């Protein structure tokens, strides 16, 4: 018999039909009522056991976490909170679950405990909802770019370049770490390594994507990236996924238009296609906010934050204007900010970004034209010689969610900027070639996928929106 999913049945009113359902037991009450879930929806379906048709041995094996197959009849439910249920005719135990050992019992667990059981935490309502939303967002990303004429580009994971210039990269080597080959200077001879040079796990596919945009016009990457930054915060991961579109002939204004349209599109997709999960996560988020000190509570529910983004035009503000606003703000004058803004050139922190979005403009904000000395070498230098055509998209509750720029297409200017930062041209000769042969203005941005999932689900810790988080001192599972 064809197996039916819980999601399909909950959307059906075809009573008295015979159904076969397979899933995992969430609860089993009074030796009669099974709450069954198969992952297709956050909602369980109630299966009512017939004592006369079920032997005692089978009943004892129906425990939380057990995998079972149920055959029965779909009927209208007389119980509260549900419209349908299954009158069970036959139960088969597919996989036992020892109640004394199974860690995900039907009670409240801390997120710290669930991270220690990341292989099982997706069986909880919260994490199953988060991962379904994550999947919907992933589909929405590919859908948006495909429908808008972009080509998916697979950037290399192993690279010899450092796109950000940060130096915090994971090294890739096959050399004997206890006895590596040395050259005459006593240094490790990387020419003997697998790739004949020092290589790392990528922090970004942007530079490679730029080369493809200059041939295919519009491309995007969506793949894993890595940073060896020793940051134990709620916003950082060592392994994460990046979305990076690059578009030939786009200037900064085009780039801002693309970022706003893209973000609104993918969030709208989730609001339309993941209603049950978002409704559950909204309730969870609102309950969690109530436990926080008054000054730390969000003024908006999760649903309000999502609608805040999709219903408002993003305000475009220059860095210089933003600095003036922050310098003259009450939190700055009364020294309520942790990082006081005293002068132009300061690197904005999350508290400043959130003030601009939540308090001052009351809408998402795109900051642009940042000081050149706090941004990457590849960003286009403005005519003033001190700012670059950079942009950051700022959201409520999270601050920066997108960073991008118009790229520096002028060979001479790019060479000068690289020289000033001691970036050797021979390491990026292929990148410079795109400025020698048919150069043109082009732009792009990067969006950390987990940041997007975190914002959309309302989860407080980024480690809870990726299946198996990789962080300092943690590579379990």
C-alpha cells in the first residue's frame, strides 16, 4: 500500500479512507492514543489504538522515539485541537526506542543539551520547524536566481587566495605535520605539498565568481565557506554557507536593488509556504522574549519582524550621514552605547546598526560609501579618494545581514590598493586579468545563509540553525 504523509492527511477530509502511515512516536497516552510525526509537518496526527486488535507485547514497544507503521481508517476526531484521527487496525514496530536511554523525551530541553544531541534534536518541534524553514529558504534562493536569469556557479572550496585579507583560514595539507619537509632556510617546503603551494579552505567564492560574471553576465554561488576565527559567540560559525551573486555591468545602485528584491522574495516565499512552522516559531520566539530583561526584549514578534522587512522600502543612507545620526543620538551622548561614536571612520557595531534600523529610521537600512580603510581591497574607490562603493543591509534584531560592493574594475587603481595592503600581484594574477581583458563595472554581495535562517526563524543562537555546528573546540558528529 502507498504510504501517506501526515501533512497530506491533515489537509484531507476524505473520511473513511484506508491509510498507511509511517513515522516516529512523540507520545503514547493511556495505552491508547499515539501522537505520530513523520517530519512532513510540525503537527502530529493522533492514532487511536484498538486493544482488541493489538497484542500486549506490541503495546509495550510503543514508546517515545520508536518508529512504527500504522494501518487504519481516517475518521473525524471528537477530541479537542484536532479535526481528524486514525482508527488503527494494525501496528508494526519498525524500530524500538528504549525509554530509559532515549534522550529526547517529551519535556522541555535546553538548547545546550540539544546541541550535545544534535543527531537527535531535529526530532523536537523547534528544530524540525527550523530545518524545514531552512530547506524552504534554500529552495527559494535557487528559485529566485533561476527565475531572474542567473547561472549557478560552484566556487572552489580549496583555494590559494584569501578573498577577505583576514588571514583566518583553515590550512589544507597532506604533509607530515610531525616531520614536514624543510627548505634551506629551515621553513616548511610547501612545494612538496599536494598542490605544490600553501592552500586553504575558502572564506568566500567572490573572487572566482567575479571572473565568471565577466563571461556569463549574472552568476551566484551557494556553498560552504570556512573561517578559523576563534569566536565563541551566538553569531559566528567556523563552517557556514554563503550566497554570493555577482553581476556584470551593475553599479552600486543596481546592487542595492538586487539585494532588497532578493531578500524580500525569499522571506515572502517562506511566509507563504511554511505557515505552520513560522506560526510555531513565532509563538516560541514570543515566549522566549518574555523571559528576557525588559531592556533586552524585542519590540516586535517574529512575524512582525518578517513583515517589517517585506513590507517596508529599505532606507538608503550614506555612512557619513549615519555617523552624524549616531554621534548626535541620545544613546551616544549619554554613553549608553558600548562603543561610543566620536569621529568619522569608526567601524560600526551591531548596536549602532540596530539603533539605525529599530529606533531612528524604523525600517531596514542600506548603508553605503564606507571609509576605504575599513573595507576590502576589491571595493571600488570613490572620487573623494577616501570612501569606497560598499554597502551593508541592516535588519532589526540582527544588524548586518548582507555585505557587498561595486567592485574595483580599474586595473591601475586595483594594483595600487593591493600594493598598499602588501597583497602580491602574482598571487592574484588571474583576478587582475579580468581587469586587463574587457573590464567593466560589476557588483555583488554576500549573505551568510545561517544569518538569514536565524533571522527568519527567530533563533537566538546561530548554532541552532545549522544541522551540525562547527565552532572552536567543537567538531562532533
